[in-house]
C-alpha cells in the first residue's frame, strides 16, 4: 500500500448492522497495511472514537475522527474533525440529531447543517447511484474549499456520464473497489498449486461438480462467496442449485428487488412443481422462460416493458433510471399509466399488468443485473469447489484475507475442523505471520494458525521473528527476544496468546519468562541466565478458553458452551443439534454465542440472529415487536438464551424467538463480539 494512502470513510461495529469490526481492529489492520491514516466515521456516532484512539496511540498511527450522516431532506455525507474544536462541533451536531428522534435513531435537516458551527470540519459528499447534482452544489457552498466527493463505481453503463456530471462540480474523487474473495481465491489456488506441484488456476477447476452442488444444497456454505449470508443459506436447501445457472438465479433472487416484488415464492413453487408455469404470450415466454415465468433479473424487467407494453429501447432505459431513483425521490408514477395502458392495448389482463408494475417497483429497491449475477456465480462456484475439495487451503486463504465476509476466525476455524481439517495452534517455533499449511505439499495438509491472529503483535515484530528463526530454532524465550529484537509488549502478546508454550510451557510460565527477559548490552549481546523453573499452577480449562478468545479471537480447545453444558442442561436448554429432532411448532430453549445479527431493509423490521453452541448454529427470527420489547438482550448479549417456537420446513430450521435473556455474565468476557450486518 502506498505510504500516502488514507481511508477516509470506514465504519465499525458501532454502526449497527453495517460494520463488522471493532474500531481498534480497523486501526490495527490499517496500520499493518501501511496506511498513512484512517478515519472512523460511524453513522451519527462517535462511540468507537475512544477505542480507536487508544489503539492508534499505542501503534503511533494517525487517526481521524469523523461521522457519517444522511440528511432527511438532503444528501449523505461524512464530516471529519480537523482538530479538537472540530471534534466538539461533531459532538454538538450528533447531540442535536439524536435528540430530534427516538432512541436509536437520528434526524438531521439541511437548515440545521447550515446553522451549526462546522468551520473546523471537512465534508465528503457520498452521492447515490443517481447523483443529485444540486445537493453536491449545496454542500460545496456550505463547505467552501473544505468539500470533496467520494465516488463508488457501480460498474454499469452510466458510470461515465455520472462521473462526468460530478466532475463539473470540481469535487471528483474516484474509488476503485475490489472483492476480497478474489484475494482469498488467489491465495487458495497458490496453496493448491504447491500441494499438486504444478500451477493450478481457476481454469483448471472442473465445471458442474455434483459434490459441490450437494454441499451447497445442504447450506454448507460458510466462507463461500455470495451464498454464506443467513438469507442465502436459508434459500439454498429450498432452491437446491444443481448447475451453474441455478447459482446465477440463487445469487440474484435473494435481493430486495425480487423479494419486494413478491417473486421469490412463485419461483420456488414453480421450480418444485407445486405451481404450473404459464405465460400470457409467446413474447413474454421468450423473456421469462429461463426463470420459469418470474422476472428475476433487471434486464428482464426492461425487456418486459418493451415486449408487453411497447416501450422503445430508449424509454426502457429511462424506466431503468427511474427505478434506480424512485425510492429516494419518486419518479415512477409517469411510467405507471404508460405501462398499464401499453399492456392493456396488447391484450394483457389487468391482473398481469398490475403484477408487472409491482415487480418493477420491487426492482426499484435493488435489482440485480443478470451479467453481475453470472460473474458472481462463477466466483461462488470456484470458492465452493475449493471449500469442498481443498478445505484446508480454502480456510487458510480466508483467514489470511481477513477482515472479510460474514464470519470471523473462530467460525472459519470451527468450520474447517468440521470438514476434517487438522488445525495446529499459534507457536513461535513454527508459525509464520500468515496462516500456513503443514506440510504444504501434502494431499490433506493441516492448517497452522499464523502470528497475524495474535492481538497486539505488530506485523514488523512477526516478520523479525520469522526471519530470526531461519538461522536456527529458538532455545528459550530470552533467545527469541534477543534474536528477533522483541520488546516486552511483543513478548507479553505472544505469552497471552499461548504462542510460547513450546519454549516456556503453559501461559503462567510464559508470562513469567517474558517478564524476566533482559535487554542485551554491547558487552553481553547474548544473555542467558539459568534459574530454577517457578512452581506456577497451570491455568484451568475455562481460563485457557477465556484467554484464547481474548488474545486470538478463537480457541482450539473445547467450545465455550461445552464448559457450560451441564449448567445449561439443568435449566432445560437444548443443543443446536437437538433442535433438528424436534417437531415443527414445538417450543424449545437454546443458548449460544451470538455470531451475527442482521436486519435487512426488505424484512419489515425483523431481525435475524445466528447463535452457535458446541454442536452447531441456530438461526433465530426476532419479530419487530419482540425486538422492541427486548432490545437490550437482543443487541448486547454475547451469550443469548432464547425460548421460542421451532419452524422446520423444506430442510430449513428456524427458531422464532419469544423470550430473550442475556447470559453474558456466564462467560466472564469469554468471546469476541458478534458481527452485525444490514
């Protein structure tokens, strides 16, 4: 990464259901990647500023404090504080916005932004897919010489025109976005090439592998591109993809457009043979035959407007533009009469015409082009093939590409072990900075966890350690410290992560030896003192698990819920595995670590939560009324107890939550925080 690069718009997990990482993790990752600076810009919040500041101070890293806002009557923007006065101005603005709305929400209007003192803040405009140029011009007037633009490429045919319009404002900044999965696939293919002893690329992956599709039909898709989310994993056993084009549909159908347009259930019913496939005309059949008479892709909606309502190609493109913007500022109404009248004139029934219009409105929320879905399906298949046939290489690549995806190191490691991968602990005698495979050329290698997982250990320290080990094995903690030039902080991080076990024994002894390391002097370059081993008690299993999660974010020991199982059994809690043996509609109690929370825009306020115990995961449905009444345990619990109703249909199991209880105090700081997504 260029030494001059700074990320000016990053959200942490304090932006609920959007950010996945703690503020301090973002700072550590940015520092490790060589960024010049990082701006933490959570939405109408400075909640992560303190944690980010402490980590930045520890690392000597440049941190910028800011916040993101969406004005009720205006644009989306980021404000960055340039000094302490700017920080105070941000605090005042956030307080004003939060006080104007219900708890957990905020409300901010243009005139408030105009009247608030913000002369010590910089502004970045974040235009939508269809940019409102007037909003950009207004921001430029509000923040003269202090306003820039952050632009995302949508990879559509209109990018050029959109960027040209923005360029006219004199604010243009272009961000080229990439996919983390491409990095993970590249790394996985490198591991496979090494194990085979020859180059192995995406072109060498055999197409249409039945084993891959069988795995996906079981929703065994943790880590697989595009189909690892809660919604996708719920859809996989229902759609049961059997070939590449099924994957194209799978990826596109779990989107706001098809969901809001009520296209999902009709497609699944037709695919399963529960509903006949019919077409009102040969022209419509030609457009919709490949998706069983249901429009799934954005292009199909455009084609329907042309063949069923008589739109020209130009009019269809205008409709596409209106669809992209209608939810934000309206604009579909002029097309409604044109669509309905055009379909009536061509003999289509009123019911069909109205249905098509509702589906177009659904696509206004977000419709996926078939070309995009086809590209993503290819990457989904490649990543699924790697997971199916080379699980160690795939898990290793995912861990070395973090942060990315829905799951953290703990879930990825557990999933790898469930797929028969042997996992070796972090160890200064064997671990590289990245996770590695041992032996790398074996057909079924083990996964060695890397020093990158050790919290508080710098990349530079890890690299010095690995380089020093090339000249010979370390004889002691003192030898390690001298040869790798590790300071007390580095040694304590390694001791805390149990990475010194091979040199010092258990954690308590490792801390003892780390504390006793002497700094070499010019006269005594290699210090080594012989002393009796201290009689320190080994930590018990619970303490070891707590320390594993606290220092590496994962454990290779027993799952935390295993340590609590006897206590949970006495209170009538079932395991995740046991839920599959219960009848549909039964009431059950379960408890698990919160893996992730989701509240999609298309779910009408419903929150989806995934929890895990030592036997697997449980997917929870939390209706809006339940979420409002039990907001605190829903949002704050790391160990969540749930009493609910089993919903078991079409190979998919959910627990509809009734009562929620926070049992986090049972864990005593045991686990890493959940990942929250929108």
